[in-house]
C-alpha cells in the first residue's frame, strides 16, 4: 500500500512547517511575496489532504476485493507522496543553508559565488503548485474507487483463499504419515493436553513464521485428540474482524457438535458471553484460536474461557512472539524451519508420489535440491512446489526452467498463489512504521548476514525512525528490529555473549516477496546482471547492486534523480558509480568493499546525504567538499588508508557515528592492530556523536572529551601515562558509555587507570597495554560489577593472575586474555564466573596449567586456547563443563596435541586442534 510512503512524507512536512524551522525560514520568506511567501501555508494544506488520503487508504485496506482502478489510484497517490517528499527536502535544505549563513545577505553572497544553486524557492513554489493540482485531481478521481467501500469489512489480510485454508478439519495437503519433522513438537503438544497432569486451564501457543506448519501441526493433534474433550471448537481469528464474530463462531462450533439448534446470529455481545460461559464452565473443552495477531485480542477472547479445574485447554497459533508469550510456563512451542534432511524427504513425498519409496531420480537431484534449498525449510512451499512438480515430466530441462522462474511462478501460478498470500499476510499486518523498515531489508543479497548496528544506522539515515520520549533513535530502531523478529519477519542467526542480537537474516522466500512488493511500490530495486540483461525499476527510490559485469550499464539503467539509497555489494566496480549532481536527494551511499580510489569533489552537492559508507575501499583522501554534507550522520572508513578529515569538518554538527581506522594487523600478533584517525579541531563539539572508532589521543582532545555526553562507543589509542588522570576525569562525564577500548601508546607504556569510574551502562571494556595491578582493585571494577558483560585484556603482562579479581564481576559473559598474564597457572574456583559463555586465552606464553574446579564456568559454551606453547596437558576439569559446545586448541605444543588425542572430550560436540 501507499500508506508507508505517506507516513514518511507527512512526518517530513510536519518538520518543515514546525515552529523551529519556520523561525529560521521567516527572514528568507519575507524577501518574497505570492507563492513563495505562502509556502508554509500551502504545505500545511497539502499535509491535511495527505492525512485524509492516508485515512482513506487505511479504510480500503480493511476491505477485500480491491480492483485495478483502486490499485492505479493508490499508485498515483504513492507517486505524489514521493514527489512531495522531494520538495520538502529541498525546502528544508534551503532554510538550513540560510540559517547557517547567518543572515540573508550572507546567504545571497554564498549563492552568488556558485554558478548555479541546487534549488530556488521559486522552483519549489512552482513544484508545489503542480502538486496541488495533482492532489485536487486525485481527490476527484477517488470517486472511481468508491465501489470498493461497499465490500464487507474484513481484516486487511483476508483473501478468498483463506476461506478454504482455515476451515476446521481442512486437509492442509499433508496427511498424518506425511507430517515430516514435527515429531518433537507434536509430542510436546500432545503431552500438554493431558489434563490428568494439570486440571487447571492451560493456554498453549504454537508460533513461527507464515507457512511454517503451525496450523498443520495443531490440526493433526486436534483431529486425534478432540474426542477426549467434552466440547471443542476451531476458530480462525484472522477471519473475524469483531470479537462478537469470534464468540459467535465458537458457539456455533460447540452447538454443531451437540447437534443443537441455536440462532447465534441474533445474539448481542452480552448474550454471547453469557451463553458461552454457561457452556464452558460445565465442560472440559478444547478451543483452537488459529492465527491470532495481537495479545490484546487474545486477552479479550479469554473473557469467556472460564476455568473450573476440569483440565480444559486452549491452543493458539500465531506468528508473533508477544502473542505466544501469553501461554502458560512451558507451553510455548516454536515451530522452526525443517532441517535439510526432513525438507528433502517432504519434498520427495509430494514430487514423486508414484516412485518406489518416493526416491528422486539421480538426474533431478541437483535441481531438486536447489529448489528445496530455496524453500528454506518452509513446509507450505515444499508441499505446494512438490505437488506442482509431480505433474511435470521428470526432465532436467523442464525442472531447471521451473527453478529459474520460481519467483515468477510464486506470483503467477494459481497452485502456488496461496504460498505468496500466506507469506504476505505478515507484511499486510505490519504497522505502517515497520513496513519501510521491512522492505529495506530486501536490498541485501540472499543469505546475507545483516548486522544490527548497520541496519539501525541505515534506517535512521532514511528517516524511518521516530523519536520516542527520552529514547535515542538507535534504541527505538533496535525496538523496531526486535518487533520484526517477534513477528517472524527476520531471524536472529547470531547473538553476542550477553544475548543481544548481532546478525540477522531474511528467509529466502520472504525476501523474494519483499523484493516483489518493493518493486510494486517503487520503494526499491536490485541490480544483478550475472545472468545477462537485467530489468530495473527506473522509478525506484532505492537501489542495491548485487552483481555487476558492466558498471557503465548501471548509470544508464536507473533514474538517479529519484534515488534515496544506493548500496553496492559487488567488488567488481572500479570507479565511482554515480553522478552526485544527478543524485542530489541521496540519503545513503554505501560503497564498502568497492575498490575505488577517489571520491569526486561533487559529493558535496549531496545535501541530503546522511550515511556515507566507504569501508575496505582504496580511498586515501576525502575531498574538501565533504564538509558541506551538513546532514551527515554516519561516516565509515574502516579498513582504508584515510586517517584524517578535511579542515572544516567541525561543520558536520549532526554526526552520530564516526568509524575510521587503518588495519595494520588483522590477527593478534602485533600490539598495534590498527592506526586511528587524528581528531580534528572541534570534534568535541559534535553533541550528537554516539560512536567514535577509533581516535588518536591528544592532550587537547582528552581535555574536551567529556563534552561528548551522548557517546556510547569509544576506541581511543596512543594513550600515554600523562594522559590518564585527565582521561579518567573526562570519561566520568560520559554517562551513556557502553563500550570502551583504551590502547596505550606502546607495549611499555603503563596506563594509570586507578581513578577510572564509569557509568552503570558500561557493558564492554578492552584495555590494550600495561596497567598497574591496583587497577583491578579500583572503583572501575567495583562499581561496574553488575553491568559489565565483556572484558578484553591485551598485552597487560600482569604478574598476578587477573582471574581472581575478575571473578568479582558476576555478570561477565565473555573474557579474553591476550598476552595479558606472565604467570604459569590459571585457576577457576567453584562459583566463579557463573554467566561466562566465551573464554579466549591467547599467547599466554608462560602458562602451563589451567585448572577448572567443579562449579566454575558452569555456563561456558566456547573455549579457545591459542599459542600457550608451554602447556603440555589438557586443562583439568573440562568434564565439568556440561554446556561446552566447542573447544579450539591452536598453535599448541606437540605434547599437548598428543594428550588431546588421548583425552576424553566426547561431551564436547566440536573440537578443533591445529
């Protein structure tokens, strides 16, 4: 729908006509009369109209049967919203430029120095007049869509196909003997229905992404177990817009089983509740609430679910974690995608029903497994696609053709139509503020690991995130990510040691549907010419380049003037891919990994640029015009040779994240792993700065560091002993700091950190270099015991084992000691480090014994021991580590390797030694 586009532009217009903006604009607008002077008023009127259109779209979004006329009208509304967004950005740019100039005359002088400005107020006024005319025409044409409003109100995602999909006892296309990969969940669900064990009412939830087989599993159990209850009902919540409808359906089901007549249609809400409660309080009942979307709806439904201690059960299926969490303790069942073997077995059952043992012919195995891999363990897709392929000839050419156009088939083949629609339900039920965020994920390649921090910064740069109370934009964005995960739209594939999401992934089919929706809404497009000619949506607002054989084709195939985001994932491009003067609205430019050497000076014309990613490029110098990027929020040059910013960088007042360093050693062989950026004059005036990685220490910078009150992540290198008192004082003023890395100027410099006191937000600390033994007895340790999760000590060369002091930090989840200890023994006593999951010992060249007593490190999952050349024997006590999943032993003595072969490590699933 166009709603998401309208949400963004309405928000931007609100900013443009806000009192603070107009205060800056008033002197500028006073110089002009007529349309220019009326710009704010006209914007307000357009905002009002767009809000009405938004409300209208919400209304027709709640009705089924939208026709082509309506779809065309929605497309026109979307285009108008995009055009208006461009105009608003122009207006805010000119007002901001005038405000920075300090006066009207200063503004005129600066504009006269340029042969041509980007925009003028007269051009904006003219464009706004055109928008008004188009808006008037759009409102008049709305009458053409009115037949839609006569359609009965149903939920936004109701499709005709649902009429068959969710009826009680529906076949679901999978018989009992084809219920592959559900054994464990089925057993858990069956066990939870045993009322002898628990006579009180129990709510059981079965949750997971659309098409994962929730309803199939529950339906199987329902058919086999319903007879053990005195009454039962299956209600599809997604088909019932009103609570009364749900109760009415429940009542009809119960009475139909008793073969009693009841006119539920004539009952009002109160009567329905009374009758239902009267029945349910006298019977042991089993109620299935299929496809529940909100916890609030569930709590309302529970009003009639009385508990008289008869062993009644309620099973809900849902795609949303929050809803599933309403279940009783131990009754929350998550359905995961099928494992590779089960997925292949299910596919073969449907694709080769006539073959003996359903075995796939050898000539089709490669293609068949590619199709199964694309399904990502989704039973609905496996069953639907397998059923189609069973009707085709067992011919490699025909199967390969089907695979190559699988996504097209998904959208156009009637037999696969329900796969698309069931998956699309999740998108249609998303709140407006999440739709853009979700579609943005489709810009990433298939199976790409999306990093949390990067995703958040991109969303903020695009303006998708709204301020919420005192929370930072980053915190709000992380909440959005969490919500998409809980709605099964994204999946966490990697967490850090304290369980915070680190990397995410989108299911292949969900991604393909997101790409389709993005193109449909002109939201984004992807470029991939690896298979020859590629079709690109020329009106798309965002573009990602996945593969590119001919970079000259890119510029000719896209409409640069409309682009908001340009992301490159291929490393085959050797030159700067865009013309900044043509891509003036660009907010995100991500070229990490592209081997470009120079950035054109015209990049300074990207007035709207908020995110500039140049990691792992060959860039050595940024052009002076970068200081004109007044909206820039994220500047990332990790792994480049660029270690200084142009003079005047203090003008970049909106910077939130600076990530700049040059790799010297990507391993851990050298003390100086990277070289840091030199702090520019006025860096400490960046009040919004949250990330500074990594900066060289200087007396002036350290003295002013405390001004960066919003800083959350700081990597500072080249710290000398004489800096430490002032550094500790400045750090004590930064109350939001959560990650701190301090590196001494050299291996012999001793850091004096005894007076270091930090906020309770601190979660991760890395100290590279020597420090006094007293540091681990200082307030730095004692005041951060509850918050600190991760500690890395590099090149500390301590004479006394740090383990005993660190054991006081009860919430530590990760410890890394690299050349940090010169002693011979490391001992872990009972009850030490109860939450540590990851431990790394690296290059502790004198250590020859590690002893782990029973009761220590009880949650350890990963143990890495590298370069402990004096160790001959295995660490004692490994048998006590019941949660240990992997152990790494690298660069060890030959005697250690021989003893490892004799050791009893069967309880550790993965052991590496080389």
